[in-house]
C-alpha cells in the first residue's frame, strides 16, 4: 500500500499522503488508527496530520502552548456569538463565527510554517467558539480555559463547568482522533478546491464547514440519535433494528456491505466506549448498543456500523447534548482540513473533478418574436 487514492480523478483528481482508508483499515500518514487511539492524545494526532510526524515531548509541549495562547476569544467574537439568535443551528453559527474570526487572524504570512500555525490557531478557535456558544444558548456564564488541561478535557470543562475524569477525557480523545480525518470526502475536497484557487486557509475551512453541515455528513449523528430516542425498551431496539434492516429501510448509523467504507473506525471507537461505559456502570448504554447490533446482525445481508452509531452513544455517555456532537467533531476535522490545505498548497496543479455535459444538444437561436 502506497497511501494513494485508487482512483485519483474520481476522488477529486488528487493524490494524498495523509489518510489511507480501505474497507478494513484506516491509517493516518501510515499509522494504524488502532495504535493512535491506544497510545496518543488528540494533540499528538493533530501534530501528525498538520506537520507530518508524531511529535516529540518538546514538540507536543510547544503545540499545547500554542493552543493555550490562541484559545481566548476576542470580545468581538464573543459579542457575535451572543448576538446571533439562539435557535440557529450551531454549525451555522460556527461557519459564521470562523469567517468573522478570520479578520482577527493572529498569524502573519503564508509560509508553510505560518500555515501550520494558522491551522493550530483554527483548532483552538473552533473549540473556543463551540464551547462558548454551548454555554450562551443555555444562558450560562462563559468559562475561561483551565491551565493544564488537554484539548479534549478543555472542551468538556468549558461546556460542563468542571474538569472531566481521566476516563471521559480518554473517550473524547478517541472520538476526536477517529473523526479527525476521513481522506478525500466531500468536505475535504471542498477545502482543497478552495485552496487551489489561491484562497486563504480560513476561506477553505469555511467552505469545508458548509459541506460538513450537510445532512449526509455532519448531520448524520442527529438521525442516529432520533432513531435511538424512539426506543422505549431494549427489546424494541432489537426488534426495530431487525425490521428496518430486513425491509431495506436501513438502520441509521449502519450501512450494507459494499457501502461507504468505514475502515473499522466504528469498532475502534466501540472498544473505547465499552471500556468507559463499564468503568462508569453505564450498562443501559451498552445494552442498547448490543441490542441494535444483534438486530442488525439478524438481517441478510447484515449491515455494518458506521462511526456515527458509537459516536452518538459516546457523546451520550459523556453527557453531551446531541446537537453538540457534530460541532465537537468539527473541531477535530479542522486538523485534517488544515493538513489537506497544506498538501494541496504544495502541489502545483488544481484537483480536477470529473464532469460531463448532460444538457440539450446544439440549438438554433430563436429571436424573441419567434419564441
């Protein structure tokens, strides 16, 4: 395996060395996703994506120092988050806030080093926007970042108001890692195409956020959550999963064999979810998971879970509102989008999307009086 897309033209007309995704596995710059979730915090993986290598202890410390420096929101962005109607979808708010925040970019220049630092700034900025907006809509005071907390723990602290236990931080770390990069998916292609026009990183990320907020991508978790909330019992969950799969209606968060390759990401996150749920005594979470899993397994052909199914349950186990899961995931995707922007920036040609004209054949022009 050389890490190249098997069909560069169909995948947006480019090759990438960032993420290799097959039906069986996912690798970030050559490293197996299982190893990264087992041994790394999210900041290490963000460094791997943006800089190309896993960090040394000194490099990880420098990255965390940058995140801490960039985390505080300017008063103008805080005022914007307060001014926007509270009933707006939070992904719309993030898109608007990041676009506006671009006018306060603290990083100068467009060298590779400057672009890398700008990607780190946008990681910190997106997390700060998400956590601030989460408290504003609940009419709570904004919380400043707490010194010494990692990226995942800081998110939980600034949303929930207290430093999370180690198990919760570890689960969110894993959630961020498995969602951080998805190869040449739609939102990533948007970021690369925007870069190919010569536009700045903020513009590329605003475009990517617009693609991510579509119901087929970042909105998928809400469909899974709505499906789970309809269950009144464990047996009903098992029965409805079996019925949905057998009737070809589809089980939200599951795909039939041959569908979109997940690369085992769901299984990686499921293992972390089980560990956390068992430690915290969240037996009902696991019972629902296993019931749906068993019901789906009884279908023929049996569907496979996507990352959204354990992702929603992980968010619930962490005590996060459903509408915050996609925004939190987005903060991780910023690292992946930034990596792709940098990779596209280093390439000399723009990505070519396949196109075919499907309109009318040549027609004779008719003057107004003859139409």
